[in-house]
C-alpha cells in the first residue's frame, strides 16, 4: 500500500493516477473539503484528515509500505511552511519509522540546498531532507524545478487574450519539468535500486530563458504575444505593504520572490542521470503544452 500526501494537488493527483494505472493500492490523504471524487473513482482508498493533526498522520501510516510526500503549504488555505512543509513531514517521517515503512519519497524543491534565508519553504524542505537522511528509512529525495502543469492556466489565458504577464527578468533560466514525468519518477523510486537513498534534481530536458516561454506560447497558439513585464520591485512593494498586517503572508511572499529572482534549471548531466536511472525520456515543455491542449 502506498500513502500519498497532497493527493489532491497538481503533482499528488498525477501520482495517484499513475499508481492506480499500475494497479497499485493507494491511500490518498485528503481534506474533507478537497476535490477528491476523481481519486475515489480511480479506486484509491480515501483517507480524510488534516496534516496539521498528528493523530491523522499516525492513522494514515498504518499498514503502509511506501510513502510519497507531495503536500505543500498554501498560506491562503491555512497552514504555514513551518506547519505543513516542515512539521507535517517530520511527523510523517516519525510515523513512517514507527510503521516500518519500506521507502519514503520526499518531494523537495530544486535549490533547497542553496541556503536561501528569506524563503521559508526552501528552508523547511532542506530541514526535512536532512531529517529524512538521518532517519534510517530508505528514501529518495526529488528536487524538482517548476511544474509544467502550473503553466496550463496561464496558457489558457494566453490562448484567449494573447496576454502574458511576467514578473521579473525574462532572461532568467529555468527547466520546467513535465508534472507527468515527475509523477512517474516518484512512483518508480521504491522499486528502482539506483534510487535508494539518493537525491535527484528533476527538470525538463532543456534550459529555457523565461522570455522564450512567451515565444513558445505564441508559436503554439499562433498569435503574437502581448507581453507585460512587471519588475521585481512590484513584489517587494506588495510584501512591505502586506507585512504591516500579515507577517506570515509576508514570509510566504519571500519564497515567491526567491522563485522569481533566481535560476532553477538542471544541468545536462543531471538530466542524463535521471533518464538513465529511471529509464525514461524527459518531455520538453513545448511537447507537454501541445499534448495538453491537443495541438
Ligand atoms: N508547483 C511547483 O512548481 C513546484 C516546484 C518544486 C517543488 N514543488 C513541491 O512539489 C510538491 C507538490 O506541489 P504541487 O504544486 O502539486 O502542490 P499543490 O498543488 O499546491 O498541492 C498541495 C497539496 O497539499 C495539500 N495540503 C495542504 N495543506 C494540507 C493540510 N493541512 N492537510 C491535508 N492536505 C493539505 C493540498 O490539499 P487541498 O487540495 O485540500 O488544498 C494539496 O493536495 C510540494 O511539496 C511543492 O512544494 C512544487
């Protein structure tokens, strides 16, 4: 039995789908108010709980062999990086040990080890990585770059309006990863000997400047982009204003700023390692977008 946390998230849903396509038994950890009917209809066992409650984590881990931790914090939904990205994972690891789980897959973030001081999610991920590595559990840590699925709403908006709004420098490089490839990798970790107790950077096969993604949208939807580019200073202004009445949200925006102002891409050697260990070919972003829009 696999336990998947964050099962209703962009990645978690794909992880549950891929596991069920393989006929694996899956327990999907979901919140009562989340949209989980699709997971249920695919045959996942629905475990309703809240990651903020230790008792729920303890129950969810019973009779589980493998855990894939894909949950993440969203300040607007309640739950800070400290509570969700850090504490819930530490508790999950402790419960995994108590339940003698055979393999723990942790979805971290590319750059978790760079020591970004002003980014609570990055700090939480790094602390969890270290805790997991010292736990005695078999583990795999995946450090993905930005998810291609996050671009789908933006692409839909572009298709309708031609508008692409970007905050920050269009020259910044990224290697957006197909969320489907990442899900495939996550579920393969427990049965891939070369993935045991390893850390992998996970990105798409090409390094793109963010500005190239705008051109890509133009090509795919066959329209001239209306490109609106806001400087990072805009985020700084919002952060300062928000900080006056909501310090937690100001902290969360620190993670957002870190994401916008730094480069997150994988080297060709890292992609080669991924492709050889997991025996797959990482999908380029343009192919991912065309496939999802049937173009
Ligand atoms: N998105 C990216 O570009 C990116 C890049 C690198 C790394 N990552 C990491 O990859 C992982 C997956 O990202 P994602 O974009 O797929 O995440 P996501 O779509 O934001 O989903 C987050 C999941 O966590 C669940 N969750 C949050 N608080 C919870 C709580 N208190 N109790 C139970 N469940 C809770 C959410 O449930 P609800 O549906 O109920 O809200 C949702 O299923 C995260 O760890 C993220 O940090 C993401």
